[in-house]
C-alpha cells in the first residue's frame, strides 16, 4: 500500500513538472515569435544609430579642424597687429631717431640670425 501511495505521489509531481515545462515552453515560443518580429526592426535601428554616430564623428572632426585653422589665423593676425602697433609706437617716440630704430632692427636681425644658427 505504501508503495502505491508513493507511486501516485510521484505521478502527481511528474504531472505538475510536465505541465510547468509545457507552460514555460509556450511562453518561450511566444517570446521567440516577438523576437522574430522585432529582429528586423532592431537591425534597422542599429544601422541608423551606426550612420548617425559616423555622421556625428565626422562633424566633430571637421569642427575641431575648423577651430584649429581659426586659432592659427587668429594668432597670425594678432602677431601682425602687435608688430604694426609696436612699429607705430616706436616711430611716434620723439626721443628715438630713425637711425636708432635702424640700429635696433639690425640688432634684432643679428640676434635672430645667431639664434637660428
């Protein structure tokens, strides 16, 4: 009698386990169907994201290059402006004569030549 009770209990447990496995299998099949429907949409979205990322990267690189060029132009214009105003300031000084300015330019040229060598 005890063996029959244990056997019936095992059958009941096996029935519940099998029914649970069948329910889980149906849910997995439903999820798989959703994934099959969603997969092409996900691939399209990933391609779009890849395209947007590439475009954004190119625009950032171009912006950095533009800023570098503008920085170089700004430095050049600033140096030229500074040199012009320094020359005007030197010519406006009443105590310095043209000859002294020529000597100063010659000395600066000699120093530049010495530093270049």
